[in-house]
């Protein structure tokens, strides 16, 4: 057990969660946020339609493109730190403290 960490947040080596599970949890939250954002966008279509020039308020390709771009950025934001963390020897940060 780590010193100073609550037991609910501490994982023993036999109970450790794979890194992919943490990434999957983060991507699920990202997908939920995108869905909530799409619902909010559809609710405010009438108000925002006066600010749109050259596209329809219900343009499916715009919604799909923006959602895909946001999900891709979020996936990279989850993947890059996770892969860097797996390369670090766990003893090294503990010795630095």
C-alpha cells in the first residue's frame, strides 16, 4: 500500500487494472460528453442558425466531422500519457521522492 493514499484508491499487484481499462473509461466519458454536446447543439439550432453562413443548421457532415475530431483529440490525450507512463520504471519515481 502506498503511504498517504486511501485504501479505496490503492491497488495491490494482484488487483491492478490494465492500462487499457483506464483509457477505455476516459474514452467513455469523452463519448458521453460528445453526445451531451450534440443534444445541446440540436436544442439550440434555431438560436444559432442566424450565425451560420454557407451551411445548414442540421448539416450532418459538420456534426460528424467535429465529433470525430474531438474524439480523436481526446483519444490522443488519453493514449500518449498512458504509453509514456508504461515506459517508466516504477522504482525510479519512488527513489526520487
